[in-house]
């Protein structure tokens, strides 16, 4: 654990860390996964051959046997993974906790001891649930894939080629060894977590210069939209401290305390996050009074929305009230929340008699109440580009992930798909770059598909790979223009949600992490060439319109084709369903008789989750006029594929409610599609439902 010598000592020299990030990341020419001498290599790194595999299977089998005995059944078990419910509302957490305890007793007793004595019993249990679920997922895929192979069956949807089937699945002996190596990685993470939790002094995640602000920004940010009690978007809003549930507020304080202990001192919230600002203000007072931190130790960011009816004086008063709610004299970083359309730029810079809204922010900056100004966006790439080119902003928050750019996916050209061009442009303007939602909109990596895990195992979990892809972006991104990324956000609903991002950040400065990243990246690139093909991978987005170029019908064609690519590459069906559901919802409300602006402004939330779904009855010839001829057939195939897998409805005019009803009817008629094992969720790292999602 040599990397902990770096993080548990004095604050790292920013220049030293920048030089580490600036070095070229090696892309070792190993065959992917375990190489030809895989058995020797695997055996050489095991504490004892298959020791962790044996401990894991014994732990799971013991709990499964108890379950069977409770049902008065007898006989041995051939299953090496549990059949317990592993979802975020699971009632089977207790046996999964026992699985983790039994495994840790053999593999990492130091973490088990720390969790037994942990001051927060709920956080200790959360961590055990996550460890147990990770063990279960690792065993499940190994056994099910081998059993399928032994039956002479191939993966559904031709997910693996014959060569990949041999490489990724292998023989039963190969699979056992690979499973053991994956479990060894889990043990390494458990040992690292034990050191973090036991450290008497704060841990220091790496920091980097945040553009022209010159703030030393931690490469992990604490996002504050998952831990508040309510979104205040219905029912009785939470407006006063006495309305708060003690369990929720205590959990929020514990999250902040753990973040600060880990060096994650950038706290990002927003007025639109319900009662988040109020609860943070109360929590900060507790932490300041306890001496956990001082105001100057923290980088606090909040965001405020704008609208056509907002005047400059209204906007200024709103921001001042946000400061009061947070209990602060100043904000380090203030963002325009949701700069998503060209109209939003007009309201900021050319708002007529109401006054330019940007002037309210500039006045507060001159008064010392705001230090730096930025914006967050879900916009099409060309709108974000216009905002950067104003040079009015010091930083920006946007979507950009290894799977795509979320709502901006499909924008751009051959040189820069999605938001890549905007990250390069932000660097030219010396802006800080903050990545929104790498673990949710970047692939739902808290509940990743088996395919995503298999592509990245045994070197990394998907969350670590996604983080590394962003932190190392300047080095691996193609093209002559630099495109550095400074910080990525983790929207924590519980303290343990920060564990994996923090451990990945600490490990990111090591040569081994860079080597592992190179191995996984090469593996992914090889799969991309096989599944998508070189030409398609390089040109799929060329000429595709998203909603702002499809003004009559609002089709989000580029985004839909991106979802096709993401499912084919990574099996992220659940993420694709989430995104496509918003397109179906918009389609049910879009009126071709209205003007483009009328539709965009009248459909609730459209500018945040923009675009309309595929219509099987529509002739797309005019929409695809700029698409290369060699791509047109596959574009149509891709749209049909996404529509059939993500929303099995026959009419784009259906509302989500109607679509859900039709889907239910199809399932009752036995028409439900069989989802390939590789596209199914491997695990769910949410031990319980987050407070704002409880209704």
C-alpha cells in the first residue's frame, strides 16, 4: 500500500501531482485479461491458490444453506452465489452482511475489527452489505457463464465472439483463478478502506489547479442532491429545521464529516435540490463548532436557476437568500444552474428592461459574496460552446463520461463527438472542468452490468475505471488540443458512497493504477473494434441531428444511436432505459403544430432531458440527409433496436403511463424479452433507498 505513504503524509505538492498526471500512461502490450501464461501469473499473485475463492464460496454457501434449512429443505448446494434479493429495497441484507463478515474474517480481519467498533453502526452495516454483494456478483457471473458454456450454449445477442468467449469465460479452472484475482482486488480495497477509516488524521486525495480560479481542487467532489430529506417538488415542502427527520440530518452530517476526513472538501449543492442548502447550513455549523473544519478549509459551491421572468434584482435577492440559508458570508463558486438553451444565454446577457442576469452575479462578486462564477449544463454541445466563448465564466459543470456525453451524446463531428470539443475549448479559456454524474448518467455504475464488470475485471471495478478515464483524460484523449478534467462529483446518499471514489483517487497516482488502466483501455478498444467496427466507431455521429436540429419533431436521433452503441459495448441497458423513458415522455407531449420554442418551453423539464423518441411510422429520409450513405441503414437499425429494448411501444405519442401499461400487457402475454445475463445488473451498491427518493 505504498500509495498511502503519499496520502497520509503532508499535503502533496500540486506540481508534483500535476507532473504525475502529465506523464504518458503506459498501454502495455499484454493480451487482454489473463495472458497465455495466465495460470502461472494468477497463481503467483495469490496468497494461496484460490484462497479467496474458497472463502467467498464458503461464506455464501453457509448463508444459502441456512435459508434452505429455514424452508425445511435438505441436501447440498451446488450454487456458489446466493439467491437473495440484492436490490436497494432488499429485505435480505442480514444474510449478505453475514457473507461479508465470514469472508473478511479470513481475508481482511482488520477491516472487520474496525467495522465492529465503528462509531456509526449504520455505516458499518452499509459497507458490509456492499462487500457481500460484490462477492456474490463475482461468484454469480463465474458460475452462470461456465454452466452456460458446459451446456454448449453461447451468450444471447452474440455478446461474446468465440474468441472472446474463450478469453473472458475460459475453462472452469481459468474462471476460478480469475474469480480469485477479482476477489483479491476486493481484499486490497478492504485493506485500503481499513487504513482510511482507522487514520487518526485526515486523508488527502490529490488536488489540481482549477483553471483560472487557482483553487487547489480535490479530484473528487461531494455532490449534495442525494442526501437531503426532500426535493420539495410535491407534498409538504421542508422549509424549517424543526421539520427535519433526525436520522436524515445525522446521516448528512456524517457524510460531510467523512468527506472532510478524506480530503473531499469541495461541497456542491443547489437551490433546486430541495432542502439541501438548509440542511447543509445546519450541518456546517455543527462541524465548525466541533472544530472538524473551518470555513476557509472548504470550497463551497451552489447553483441558482434563471427564467424568462427573472429580473436582475430578483436574481440577486435569490442568491443572497441562498447565502443566508447556507449560513455563509460568501460562496467560493456560484453557478448558473442549467444553462441549457440559447434563450438562457439571452436572459443572462441581453434581457432588456429586466436587466442582464449576469450583472447580478458580477455585482455580488464585486461585493465579495461570490468568489468565482460558472455554469452547469445539460445543453446541446453547440449551446455550451457559445457559453464558453462569452469568456464570462471561470468554470463549468457538464456531462462527459467514458460511455458518452449523456444529453449531448451524438452532437459534434468526426473530430470531437459530444462534449469533447467543449472540454478542449474550456482549457483554451483556462476554465475549471467539473464532470457531472460519472457514476449515474455515466453508466449507472453503482449497479453496473455484468458485461461492464467483465470488461474491466480483474484489474478494476467500473467505478474506478470511469474515474480514472476522466482523471487521466488529458493523456489518453486523442487529438492535438489538450483536454484536462479537474474534478468529478460523487452524489453521496450515505458515507460509504464516497469509499470507492476516494480509494480510486488515492490509487490514481500510482504506476500500478496507470498500468491497470492501460490494460483495461486496450481491452475495451479491442471490443469496440469488433462490436462497432473502426469506421462506425469513428463516424457514427456524423450528420445525426439531435432535437435542436430536428425542429419540427424534436427527434433526439444522435442520442438514440449513442444508446445503441453503449448497450452493445457495455450492456448498460438499465441506463439506456432511464434515458429513453424521458424521450418517450417528451414525445407524448410534443405537438408538431406548435413552434419549436413553444414545445421546448411548454414541456416540463424538456431543456434538462431534451429530445423525443423514435417513431416507427416516420420516414427519416429528410432527418438523415447529412448522414454518410454507408451509415444510414445502421442508424435506422440502431434506433429501432433502442426503441424495442428500452420502450416496447408501438406509438411515439404514448405517455409513459400508457407505455408502461402496454409493456405490462406484453409481459402478461409472454412477449417479454429475455435480457442477456451480461446486460443484467451485477450488484446494487445502494444498501437502502436514499432519503429524497422515499416520497
